[in-house]
C-alpha cells in the first residue's frame, strides 16, 4: 500500500509567547507591556491600558489610576456598604413606622369621644402619627421649650413665656411632622434607586474581569487569531468581552467597558452618599 494513502495529522500551531521588548518594570497584569504608572491604592506597576480602564472614583482615589485587583476590592466594598445600609434603612423604617403607629393609636384614643362627623376625629390621629415618626426629635425640642419657658417665668415674663411656649410648640410639631415625611420619602427613594445596584455592579465587574482575561490571553498568544482562542475548550471560550469584540468590533466592546466603569462609579457615589 502506498504511503500517501495513510491519513496524516498536522498539529495546530502552538500559541507563541513574545518576551517583553521594553526595559524597565512591566505591568503587574500584562508582563509584555511596560508599566507607565503605579496603582494609587496598592502601588502595583500598571500599563497604560490598565490605567485607562480600571478606575473607580472613590474620594481619595478620584482621578487616580487604580489596578484591576483594587478595582475589584472597591466594588466589593461598595456592595458590602450597600448591604449594611439596607439593614440600617430597614431598621430606621421599622422604628419610624412604630412611632407613627403609636401616634395614630394615641390620636384615636384622644378623639374617641368626639362625634363621628368631626374632622378632628381623623386629622388628630394623622398629626399624632406623623409626630410619632420623629418622636425623639419632638421630645428633644419639647425639653428645650420647657427649659426656655421656665427661664422666661423666672425672669417675670409670664405673658411672653406663655406666648413663645405655644409658638415653639407648634414649630416643634411641624418639625417632627416634616421630619417623618422626609424619612419616608428618603428611605423609599434610596431603596428604589439602589434596588438593582448589587446585580448591576456584579455584571459590570464581570465584564471588567473578562476584559482583563481577554487582554492577558491576547498578550500571551501573539499571532493567534481571536477565533482560535474562542474555540470550545480554549482560553477565551465563553469570555463575554471576546464575544463582544467578535460580534461588534473592538471599538464597541471598549465603549461597553467604559460604560461598566461609569456604572460602578455612579453607583459608588450614591452608596457612599447615604447618611443614615
């Protein structure tokens, strides 16, 4: 039998590795790339690509280059802070609701003897309920009012003391009522606004993680086309950033990555801006 009839197998071209051609320190994440700066948080040397793409504006790091590892840690801190604040919001909301409920019950008890047609029968429970939502604020202001009234009486200002007692009492009631309304509005707004932050940050970080993997694989496999690296079982198989490049091009994939960074930054500002 002729030798040319025997099936032959040609192995695929092995990925190539090109050693760094630059002098000086290399990027901690891309050893083929020269480091152009250091991470402002941990000091790792990073290349221009890392400096451009892994930035989380976080007060002391605003405008500073942040490496990929620190970016992940800051996002994790944002998520952890958000979870803590949600617990705080829930507790504050419960305490406020208890105060409102107690105030309404007290108001109903106070108006139980009134005729059913009296508007005060429903207005007073509402007022007491709103005051109860900020009961501590009201009690604190009430203590100051009594102290000022006693001081006025001691100075012989009886009429003025009584007059300012009622004026200050009305002011304290309005402050408590407005405080309760603000609490409900603020808690509800914050809860709605941050409802998808954990999922949003997780998705954004996954995109940034896939981008890091993509750049590292491409750096290690110079000369190998993207389609080969995306084959089943290959390094970029199921890599979302590689898929975005393959389907929409490098420019669109980079734009999506920038949007992920912006999302993390915006979410972080809102999370850190909450003062419970």
